[in-house]
């Protein structure tokens, strides 16, 4: 097992008033660095964000002991990394997380840092799911469409032909639970989509269309049609967060269609804190931080902060302790055995 940093260098003790001295926060970071083969750049980017967060804690005279392990190493993670540290972040995949989680003591949790698909494990293992799951994002998207709905507004759920999409089941479950009347319609990209959208929207009120698909070609075609109709009547298009990554759909097209989306990750490049992070990251690493670097920074800031505020049993305060990060926000709810993040960011184009 390669221990990259037995004790991180930024262990700074408070000077002057000895009674104010902070206890050292002990943290394990377990990522698939693959240092012995082809390095995993994403893991190292995440690690770089962690180090930048620790630099800031060091500047505030907060002592942190960081142990870093390569989960791709065949020797595995030593028991001490799980037993003696306050915070254990990683591994990433469910296949790596599950065996470690089964060995935890009652007062320890593994933090799942990157994979939203690990969310169901919060009902079977001692997992803290940091990225908000896709299902929660879709549920909150549907709830958003209903929040400010007036009596004259229409609500239309658009799905793709006979293609089953689990997104549709989540959306309709939310609307049925909320008692919201809606129209469910389906179409195919080879049909007259403009006519179908026109028939399902009216001239009075706001036409709120919820797109129950994550297939890029279909999403683009619906967005183009809504953009046309939005010049004639008021239309808002609610899209799953995954669609923000579709390169074929420009932000100008999203704006024309009045797109609303809910996502777990979003960066405001104009915010002073974000700007400061980017500048410092460039100084240290000579590169622009990516999403992995932001995630490493945000998670480290959050979990060390809650440990400092709440003490040894910090996990008992997870549901109360909320924070806005540079890229992600944190608002946890309890599962059967763990905790899952429910925070999302709403984006209007």
C-alpha cells in the first residue's frame, strides 16, 4: 500500500492562547490513483482540490493530518485508515466502497465522493452519499415545475414514443403525489414535433413542459420546437440536469426555449470565492481546475468544517449542518443506514 502523505504538511498549531488550540482533524482519502500503472488524472485533480482546501485550513491555524491511499493498489486499505481517522473519504465505485463499509465500526462512515449511483447504498451500508442522486435531481425538477403554477398554467410531460425511460416514472410519481393535473404525451423525432407541441400548449398562462428523456437527439429536437413556440406563447421547458452536458444544444438555444434544469453541480465563475479558488489553483498547479478539483475542495471544506463544529460524533449533526460550496451544496437526509445529499442547484437559461 502506497501512503502518499502520512501527515500533511499544513499542521499549524495556534499560537498565543493555548486554550484555543484546535485538536488535529484526522482524514483518510482513498482514490483510484493507479500510481503504479497509468495515473488516473481525475483522481489527482480531486486530490489537488483537497490539498487546496487544506491549505486554507492551515492558514486559519487548523491542524489536519491527511493519509492518502491508492484504492487501485492490490494490497488494500489498512484497517487503521478506517478506525483511527475522523473522516474517511472514498473510494469511488460501489464495488470498492461496499467491502470497506462492511468493516466499519458503529461510529464510522465512508463518504462516497463522486458516484451518484451509490445513493441506494445509504439504505444498506454506513455510507454518506455526497453527490445528489439523479433521482433526487429529477424529483426536484418536477417539484419546481409545480411550485409557482397558477390555475391557468398548463403542465405537459413529454416522453419519447414507445421508448421506456425511468425518468418518466419519477416525474409522474411526483406529479401524482402532489395531486397536480397534467397531460402526458409522446412523440418521435420523425413526427411533426412542432405541431404536437403546439397542440399541447395554449395561449393563456404559462405552458410548463417537463421533458421525460435524457437522450440527446430527442432532447435537442424538443428544445428546438419549444424555442419556436416560445416566440408565440409563454413556454418553459424543464430538462433533466444531465442534458446540460449535451454539446449539440447551445446555451442560446436553451435560452430561446426558456429551459429550466436542476443539477447537483454548477459553478458561478463570477463569484469572488470561485475566482479566488481558480487563481490560487493556477498558481499551484499551472492549470484551470475542473469539476473533480472543485468537488475535492468542496467536500473537504464541508466535512472538516462539520467535524470542527460538532466534534467526534459529527455525523449526528449532518441533517442540521448545511453549506454552499463553490460547485456543490450540502443538505443531508437520513437513509436507513447512512445519509444522502439532497441539495441541488436550479438553473434558468
